[in-house]
C-alpha cells in the first residue's frame, strides 16, 4: 500500500504525440478457452516499470502484474489468476481465456523520472457456440387449421439467430412471422408446402453453428381422388382394372361402391371377363382419420360388344350423269357412329351430297363423273369399329352424248346406200360369172327363153336394168 501511495504521488506525463502508446486486443474478439493478447505499441524507451490493472480504476486490489525493466522482476497482484504473463514491451498474455476476462484493463507506465502514464485496453471474450435445436409447439398441425411456433433453442443467449427453410433464406410471406430476437418463427395457417425442412443458425463474433434439419408433420387431405385409367368404355369380355389415388397425410383409407353396392376396402379394383351387367357407376371414397375428412369420385363404366360389319347398298351402281343415287349403310348394332369413305379416304362432302340425320344414308344429286369410284361406310362404338365391303359407283354419259350428232334422215340414207352398194357388187359378180360359163348363149337359143320374151319381161318391169351408181345402164 505504501508503494501504491508512492506511485500515486508521482507526476503523470503524456508521451510525445509522434510516439503515442496504444493497446490493442489480439484477436479483437477472443474465443472462450483460447489465448488472447493485449499488445502494447510504441512503449517509450525510458520506461522504468509496467503495471496492469483490471477494471476502470487503478486500485491495489485490481493489480494483476508489476514488471520492473532493469531487474526484469515480475510481481503478481491480487487480481492475478495465474494465467496472465507480462512481456518486457508491456504486452499482457491471457491463456485459456474465460468469459470473466471480458472488460477494461489499464496499463500504468512509470519512466525513469518517476513520471506516470495510463493507457487503457479492452478485452472481448465470446463463448464457443454449441449446436442449437428446433422445437415446435405443435407436432402434428392440420393444414389450413393450425399455426405453428418454431423455437431455436441455444445454450447461449447473447447470440444472433438466422432461419432458413429448404436450404434457402425465409421467403417474404405474410404467413411467416419472426420474433424481435429472431428466436421464434411462427407459421400462420400452415399448409402441406410448409413441411420444411427448417434450420436455425446461431452466431457470435467468434463462432457459428447450425441446428439439425427440422421437418413439420403437416396433416392434410384427402384431396378429391382420381380413378385411373381414364377409359370409360370397355369391350365385352375384357378385364376391368381400376386404381384410386389421392394425396393425404397420413395415407387415406379406400373403399369402393359399384352401383351403390359396397365392395372390399382396397385401393385397386379388379373384375375379370366383364359383361354388360358390369356397366354402371363406380364410386371411390377416401377418408383421413387424422383430419376427419373424406372425399369421393364417381366414374361411369359402359361395357359394349364389338360392332359387326355393316352392309352398304346403292339404289343403282351404274348411273347416268345428272341422275341421283342413294347409298345406304345398314348395321345390326345400335348407338353406333357412321363414317363414310371414298376410294379409301374419308369422304369430303360437296354441295351435291347430303347425309341423313344419323349419317346412315348418303344422297348424291346430281351425280357427276368425278363421283365414280368405291364407297364404304364404317360403323363404330367406343370400343370397336368395322368397315363395309366397298360398293363401286359407275357414272356414264347420257344417250344423246353417245350419238354422232347426225339427224335421223341422214343416218337412214347412209344405211340404204350401204345396202344398195352391196347389192350392186353382188350383181356384177354374178354377171361376170354368167358370161364366162356361156350361159347367155344357151339362153338365146332356147325355145323357152326367146328374145321376144326377154323384151316382154323388160317391158313388164320383171327384169329391170341394173346399174352401178354413177355409171350407164348395162345391156344384155
């Protein structure tokens, strides 16, 4: 105490401004359990002794260490913990630093003229953070009903907290609300998309640590179920296999009704070799025993037999241009659709073609040459289709267009002329033959055929002279 009083009476001095003594912490923020140094800069060369005090005042009870430059002797004080070391340049080392070491420190410098200077330093110690954890006020929230409060639990309070969801920063949403210290996150009106995972990270100047992912178990559904496949029409004798699906947490319970009759409670429904009796309404019901909700879907199934081949008939398969023709497609099946084909392609109707209301008859009026070809009709229902045999339509020109265009009188004259020419040629051939055989002389000498008689025949017109057109008459 005497030495302290002596020091207190010493004069204080300020070192030159060009060599101002300063103290800095290395590192600026110290981690608990590590080492830290209050480093002295620009210590004057005429320094005689150095004394470190803890706190804001220079009191004997706050003295940590005294160091005398000439003798190099170190003397501990009441505030010495055994972890501090002073160096000849005045720097003070802390080993295995604790949170209690945080605070202000004063270095007292006495020169050889017994002048005193005080320099202050600051030490900041932060704990090494441990992994935080996330807790929830509701472990099984119901979608669109409950809100959830998530809390980031940390062993150290003087830390900042940062939240993330799905490994990304929190989105800007009115349903997400943070407390002032960021330690709690409230999710209002939770939905199935809010399951997470969530993470919180605690930080201080010397460390950071992240919690394990936390996933919310949001109860939802069931949604309106879907029945697959989407087909509603099936062929007679086929196998019917239906599957019901819905989104639900926990998984929904499934049940079926066929035309109002309960079926086994399964997700899949299978009926082999179906008949027309299996037509009707199929209802899938789903139920969530956690949300207490249920939904249903109804599907209508129709079982049909394959269609038979239709019969195509025509009012006339050979028609004259500008006439009309009616083609009729007959089917033994009911409730079928009818499609017409021309030369293997779907028929394109023209303004001369008309279909009946049920498409079973096709009328062409008037018929043109381009309408000639092969016609077919196809009948179909939702499970099958069948085409008729082709019917060929021939289109001919009318009788007037087939004639030469000559008037009837001219045609008759030509016919008569041809017949007369043939007769003349036959007469000439016969006369030539008669002369060569001498038949003429025998006739002249015959008592039966006299020249007088010949003249008589000639007069009476029984034997008229024969001549070729354009030549002189022949004399016998």
